[in-house]
C-alpha cells in the first residue's frame, strides 16, 4: 500500500499540472518558436562601464549562445547605476563593511516598430569587508560588484523570458 501512494501522488500532480496549462518556460511547439529562439534575437549594445560589460556578457552568454547576431529583432538597453555605502561597525574599528547596491533599468525595444515593449528595474545589494589593505579592499569591492552584476543579469534574463513566454 505504501509503495502505491507515491505513484498515485505523481499521477495526480501530473494531471493537475496538465489541466492548469502549465508548460516549461523554454519549450517550443509547432505553433510557436519557443522562448529560447526569441531571446536569441535580442541585441544588447556595447556597455560603457565595467559593470555594464559584465551584465551584457552574462546576458549574451545566456540568451544568445553561438548566435552571430543575424536577425536581431529586439534591442535590450541596460542602464546600470552602482553605489557603494559604508556600513558602520563599532565593535571592530579596524574592520568595517561596505555595501554595493547595483540598480539596473532595462528597456526592451521592438526594432521593427521602434516601440518599447517591456521595461523594468532590478537591483542587487552585496556587502564586503574593508580591512584597510588597499589591494584586498579593491579586490573585495570588485568581487562584490561582479556578484551583484551576475545576480542582476540573471534577474533581467528571467524577466525577459517570462515576458516572451506570456506573449507566445
């Protein structure tokens, strides 16, 4: 009896998911080309800042693997703003913490019509230790900036994928 229970539960869950219209985000079918194919047609212009380059490279790697840029239908503009603030630590005067807050506004434009079809804003906040050693402090801040950029690029990619999935 106990062995049948998990099998019955799996069948019930599968039927419920089929009935609610659930489908995987990156799936494709005969009637649509799939989110992955649409995302491969998104052009991402060169970035002016290092954090912008990291975000752009992450998005290109995830959305356009091996794509040569042919057939770019959409344009994704990203505007990153990074701010570092000091977090006071009264217990250890020789060590403090700082926080990097990366906010990115993004805009997805249909290049055929020139209209913005989706836009949004996302952020990431990452803390790091400042130990009063110039090289270590610089490396810690760079590492925090890179971690924030990776988090933000993943969020933008998922939001755009969800947007295209609802349009398909």
